[in-house]
């Protein structure tokens, strides 16, 4: 039995003001950059940055001194060595929780919003000490949220908490052969395919479902089901536009065989961390065995 104290990994992302500072070098240069664009935005960005910094200080102060700690920025997540017993504290908006979820393997996540509780980042900074104690004691409420996974036929895979997207990297049409779990198939040319979870049903999928004549029922966050949508399918003599939306239940897979030179696969808006599938490769998308363990 391990006698090591728990390790808490604090995950952050740069504030918008910090990103501007990194780009322009000095506060004066940032002010000059914003002066003719939106002068009022400077005060807003500074205020949000200060709130983020104060929240991070509060979270760091809440970590027990005897516990092991780690720190990861959003850009470092793909290479960060998360451990089996880690507790993850994501300090930022809901999107940061989604960003970290796809790199975990069952570790509990405490989402902390610097300003006010949100859907995933539902805790206040001052509550973190008590929530950490509850997680270690096994008394914290934990919600399992279903995730989606896209797998290439060469073994690569991409997980998502909200959705995965398969499409062209630029603004060209994506060409592929779409095949449903019931065996029906259709060659298509479109703006890409989105497969979403119940968590993602309140975001991108909520927008896509509005453009479907007979839309599928969107799943709940913990439901073992997914919804899928083809964006702007283009009918032509060689491509169809009949199979444009549906649901995937447990054990079902959506399959795309790439017909373009290449298509990209990414999740939750994180295009920088993407897979590339070349002509002839198969991409299968379905329910992920892994779920996000969101501390409530």
C-alpha cells in the first residue's frame, strides 16, 4: 500500500491579458494596441486577469503543505505525466475542464471558476480546501460524464468531452465515405462531421441540431449515447446529402473513410492538438470507455 501523500495537479491557462502581454511585451504596448480598437476592453481584461491571479493564489494556499503538487498550463497538457492517484484542479473557464479531460484516465477533476461557478468549473476558489479533503476522504460527490473517442485505423485516437470534429484543415470541402452502424453508407462532400456528447449538447451540437429537419434527441451529460451531424453536406452526381444526423448508442460506431488528400481530427476546439487521416484511412467514432470524473 502506498504511503505517499496525494498529488494535486493545478491546471491553468493564460488570461487574455497575459496573452496580449506575451505578444506585445509591455503593458504600455498592450494599451497602445487596444487604444484605437476598443479602449474600454483594457480595463475589462485587466480586471479578469486580476481575478484569475487572485483565484490561483487562493487555490495554491489551499493545498496542504505535506501534499505533493504539480502545475500544468493548457499548452502542456498533451505531454504532462498525470499519475493514477492525482487530483486535478482546473482553474479557469468551463473550456479548460474540457481541455484537460481528454488527457486523463479516471482522475477526479475539480473545476474552479475565478469569478462565478459555471457548468463544469462549478467551485469557488475559497472552497477548494474543503473539496480536496472530501475527495481524499471519499465523501465528495462525483459525476461521471460520458466522453467520445475517434480512432484511426493505425491505432491513434482522440478523446473529447464535448465533441470530436473530422474535416478539412482549411476551408475546402471534406470528402469521405460515411457508414452508419446499420450498414447504410453514403459518399459525401461537406464542411465536416461533428459527433457530440451530452455535455456538448449545450454547445456546438445545440446549434447544429437547429438546422436538421428531423433532428435526433440530444443525449444527457451522463447518458451512454452520442449525437452526430454532417455540416453542410453538398449533393452532387457523386456525393449525397441524405445521411446528415443521428444518434450512436452503446457499442455503435460511425465510420468515415477519407476521400480527400487528408482530413484532421480534433476535439473540444483544440485544433492545435490534432490527428491527421490521409486518403483511404478509416476513422471510427463512438462512446469512450473513459469518462470524466467531475467533482460536484
